[in-house]
C-alpha cells in the first residue's frame, strides 16, 4: 500500500520517527511540510495511507503544521495516522488538534494517533538531555516506535489518548504560544563565534533567517523550532543569557544536511 508521511522537525526527532516508520512500511514517501508552505490550495496526497509526524509545542501543533492540517484532503485515504514527538506531556491535545483540523477540512479525521517521548529541545526553557539520559530516552523511543509500526502496517484503529492535565495546558499555554511565536526570534542573538557558515539559514524550516554581512538576521515568521540555536556548529546563537550553558541537541539518526532539506529549495 502506497504511503505518504508529512513531517515537520526542528532538531530531528520527528524526522527520525518518520524515517523509521517509512523504512519499515516500504513504498513510502516522506515529505517535509516546510516544502509545501508556500504552495497554494488544497493538498491531496496520492496515497492510500497517509501520516503526519511532528513535535508538540505548548501542548499543541507547530503553527506551520496547524496551517498544513487545515488544507489537506485525506477524504479518499484508506488509513490516516499521526505521531507526535514530545519531551514530556501534551501529546493527547496535539493529536486531537490534528484530528479536528483535518476532519473540518474534508470530513475525514484520524484513524490512529500516537505519541513518542524523546529528548526535549525547548532550549529557551531548559537544557536538552545529554549522555546516558539522552541515550536512554532514545532507546526507549525506539521501543515505542517498534510498537507503533505494526499498528500502522495493519491499518488498525487507535483512539487519541486525552489526559485532562495536558488538555488544560492546551487551553492555557497554547494560545499564549500562538500569539507570541512569530516574534520569538527577536530573542535570538549571535556572538563573535559566528563563522558565517549559513547553517542557521539553511536549517530554518520557516525561511526566517537571512545572512546580512555574514551574520544571521531573524525575520518575523519564527516557528520556535529552535533548530538555528541547536544546530549552529559554532554554538554562536543564544537567546538571552541562560542559553550559553545549556546543552545543544540534534537527533543522532538525522544529519544537518537532512534537516536543511526541509525547504524543498535551498536558499
Ligand atoms: C517551542 C517548543 C515548545 C515545546 N513544547 C512542548 C510541550 O508542550 N510538551 C512537550 O512534551 N515537549 C515540548 N517541546 C519539546 C519537543 O516537542 C520535543 O523535543 C520534540 O521531540 C522535538 O522534535 P523535533 O526534534 O522534531 O523538532 C517543545 C519544544 C519547543 C521547541
């Protein structure tokens, strides 16, 4: 059965999950949602089985994924699924958000929703795990993915799990996130360690960074994926004073080149 998986990823967790599922299913195309952000109209995948894989932001969807979910037509698909990756909680309301957006768009919701706990990457609030803690989380994520794959292979139904605590967070924290996200990049600064390599420009899924006189300048459509700050090879990007000491993160199954490929076109 032909499958298409659409993904969004800042630091590689969601792309790693999408790749692992695609490899196990076979006959599967993995499409970056960022490559479709400027294409007009409804998106109708030429596949019987379709999935969305993305991170949880403030117990909800990244803005770009929410916009995408509101313009896809899955009505002809035999099976639809979503997998959200997260550092702690908020998976249930995020899956519900996808379900209601795609249902509203063309009357076809999700057949199954899953979440996978992975290393958290919200460096503006905390340090990402490293060493044994990171290795244990990634090993546990692989076990979770191994359980999800046969369910998707067999096109089985799975209810979207909803915890009351994370539902509350969705109603309180997510509106704050959606109203502040775009200007978030104003917090980013670059130190003299910058080598003008342009990695930040290339990895930004929102095309939100320009190099001006060799230095990154952030515009006003930040997704807060934190890819620029985590993936800068020189560790030159900061957001306030606290991030200097915080651990950077990239999922080890995903290369920087793969994350650069999300645009569909290279800057
Ligand atoms: C802006 C932002 C908000 C986040 N909010 C949550 C959250 O509400 N709950 C959670 O468990 N993890 C949260 N995280 C962590 C990510 O969901 C998690 O690390 C995810 O696996 C990152 O996926 P990626 O590597 O594909 O970008 C947040 C991360 C960012 C950058």
